C-alpha cells in the first residue's frame, strides 16, 4: 500500500483506491489535456473527476497498480496537494478575462507557481491571487496572497481556514508585479528558515509580530 503522497496518490475512504491530483498550473488546461482525462476516465473506470476548491483536478478511484500507467498517459507531474509544502496557487481570471479585474492575476500567479509550487515548508502553505477586492481567490484565508487594485497589488499575509481560522492582514500595497514577486520570495524564505514544524504562517506571524514580518520586505 502506498504512503500518502507517494506517486502523487492519496488513499481514499475505502482504504483500497487512490486519488491523484495532476499539476494544472492556475487551473488553466488545454483541450489536449482534457482529452487525456477522458481517456483515463474511460480506460480505468474512475469513480469521479473532481474540480477542487484550489483550481486542481482530482482523479478519484484508481487502483494502486494503475497509477503509474495513468501518470504516463497524463504526462504531467503531480500537484502538491498534501504534505508540508507550498500548494497549487489559486487565482481568479483577473483582467485577462473578467471585466472587474484590476490586475493580471494569471501573469503573477504563473510566476509564483513556477517559483514556489511544491517547495518544502514548516507547514502547508497556500497562495492566492485575486484581481479585485471581490477576492474570488480567497486571499483572506491564504497564508500569502495578493489583491489587485488600480494602483497595483495589495500584499496580504497570515490567513488560514481550518478549525481555528484567521483572516489575512495587509502588509503592503501598491506593489508592482516585480515588487510582489520579490516580497513573496523574501517572506517565504524567512518563514522557511524560522518557522516551527507544523506552525502555519499566520501563527508564526502572531508569535514574532507583524512589524517584524513587515521589516522583511
């Protein structure tokens, strides 16, 4: 039996079948990849193909002996859906597709995903990018996130869901995309080096103080 996360597989409630989550950056997928999903669903008689809350696609109900074959067909790496790492970046359509969008979420999100997806961290770490204050990417409950406004990006930190939810706090505003990426890298590296195992970023900020975190950027 596979360990959770091995081969990108997560054991299901029946203790017999697995789900896998291919890495689909920002939730943007091609027609060719959709065709591969259909092939997998038919050939391996999957129980479900589920769109997740993090812009990912979960393929549910695979037998252990079929997992390698499925990855070969899909031709993409696993998404970081479990473990102490940076998960898939969640973005809204932004100004590329939404009339309300103030900033280009897809460009910033793609750079964040390329730089940080799967990076080992003290605890799970979620990133969101919203193109306007409606916050469809739920930056308010992300460890790190950006909200697009007319003059640039507002940087938010320390949000989390779960049993003890916390709302994110504003750390900076009117950032360019380049400045946003630099700030993200500084904060992620600082937390990676100083956070305690299992301590979410928001609890880390509580422990050391928001002003100490602000000094990092």
